[in-house]
């Protein structure tokens, strides 16, 4: 069953060269700071457009813009960034290599056991990057499950979880979004699954790549709608930093104008702004609506 979405600047930062200064990372409930260059916070980015990526040697993207907006208000004079492969984001956070993860990471029960998520800041759905013309006629994950379509997903990303739960065979895992698009281009895969806004952005920026984006959808597994929400990730011990962050975040997500003012440059609209009834607590507990419940609430 296919479910539609409910409506579907750059950060001045210093890229940490070589090894990060561990003294710049937070400890316990204390704020992260660096004594030599002012109060500093280090973020990990995943290199995925339009969330967090490098451009002309500087980190940028929607979550980077959001973090600049919020952390400067919390008194951080310097924001450093490090590009990290997706499946290394939480391990690196817990190892103290950086202070927060800035990647629009989906709030999932298994991830909540490893780290602490802030309040929802991005709602997202799924789409496929497919050859132009969409020869397989793909509309959702069930179409893949019911066929011999070869699907590519990022290792450790939520789309891999969908594929596993639906029992999809022949899944190819890749380390980055670019690898996923390349897999479809070179014939290793028939489709690459990623968040809808990511696929749309890449296709629009690469019109000669021979790919198109399918319409966005919300995956359904065992009659349960896989409502997706992304958030900033903190270490468990950094509870005060997380609480302070959430207070400032509410000022952005609580207003359409404020939300678009910070994230709009990267293609985010009110459709991606999280509603009040979607909370981190419910997502960490895996409390998702059935198809009937979801449709009756929309």
C-alpha cells in the first residue's frame, strides 16, 4: 500500500584538519569547548545532500544550517566539522571524536539504545533513484519485495532495515549516497532507496545522469506505517546540552516561517517540519501507527 507525504547559510565553520582536537569535545554534562580558540563544538556530518555535506571546502546543508542557528545561540563561537561514513557516526560520537551527529539521522529504537536523540527536526519519506522512465514501474518498497528488482541501500541506513524486514533479496549495500546512485548508473542495481528529499535533490542537480526520482512514499511493514523523523544525536551523558538544544529547536520547528527561514534554502518546506504529535519518546519505543490509524489521522 502506498502512502503519500502530508505535503510533498552555509555554515561558517572550520574543518578540522587531521585529527580532531579532543579537547574540543564535551564531557559529561559540561558544554563542549576549546580553550585555545574560544567555545567550540564539533559536529559529524555524513556527506549526504541536502542534510550535511562539504561544498568548496566548507560544511553546509540543512542540518548544518540548523546547528549554526542553534549552537551560536547557545554561546558556541566556533563550529568544527568532520565527514564520517554513515555507519561510523554513532560509534565515533560515543568514542568522543565529536560532540553531536549532524546528519538528519532517523530515530529508531536500536539507535536510541546506543545514543541520545534530540527532538524531531526533520520528517522524511523514501524514494527510489531509478533509470529514467522507471522501467520497473516502482512505487514503493512492496513493489521491490514482490519482484526480482536489485535494490541498493546505504549500509546501516533505515532503508536497509526496511528491506530486511520485508525480506527483500538481492540487496546491495553501499557506503555513501554517491555509491548508491553509481550502482544504478552502472547497472549493479535497478534502484537506490534513500530519503525522498535526498533523491530529488541529487536528480535535480545531475540532470544528465540518466536517473529520475520516484514519488516519495512512506514504507509499510506488517501493516505499520514507518513514520520517519530525523534528529540530532548526542552522547547519553550530555543531557544538558541536549535539553538546551531542544529548547532552541522548538523555536524553529514551532513556526513555518522560522523553519523555512533556516532550512528552506536546501529545499525543505512545511511538509518536512515535524508535527507536535510525533515525539522522540514514541519513536524510540517503536510506537508507529497502523495503516488505518495513519489514514484516519490524515
